[in-house]
């Protein structure tokens, strides 16, 4: 009979492995869904959608707090994290070579970081 590995020598697979990723996927999906609902409501309720109305939406402030920019940033960071977990799982499932998997994961990280930097550069220059 095989011994169970308990404590510091436990196996890294089994129950609760991936629970954090599951929770992150669901939490980021909720944030993106709520933000999408806000965008749709804004698009429906604003009579004319033009550059100035979208700029006003993203530059919305409460006191000195840039709420529009903070919410958009939260939504975009959620999108990036959601994409990372999903694409990383795809690479782990279908890229069987360790070198290829590492290469694809590094490319994914670089692409997501570049997208976040580009987003921040655009949004926070309003």
C-alpha cells in the first residue's frame, strides 16, 4: 500500500489545485460583465455618441477621484488577467513540448503587458 504524502511532502495535484484560477476567472468575468453593462447603458442613454461624450465618460470624476479612468483600468486589468489564465491553460493543455510551452507563455505575457501599457498610456493621457 502506498503511503500518503501529507504536510510538506504532499503532492502538488489533487483537490483544490486550480481553485484560485477558477475563482480568478469567475471574478474577472463578473467585473467585465458589470463594466460591459455600464458601457451598454451609457451607449443607450446618451443621445449622441461622439468623441467628446466618450471622453467625458472616461474622464468622469467624483471630487478629485478619476472614477471613469479607475473603473476602465479595473476592467482592462481584469480582461488581461482573465486572458492570461485562459490562454495559459490552453498552452498547458495543448503545447506538449516544455520549450514550446514556455516560449508561448512568455510571448503571451509580453503581449498582455504591452496591451496594458498601451491602454494605460491612452486612457491616462485624457
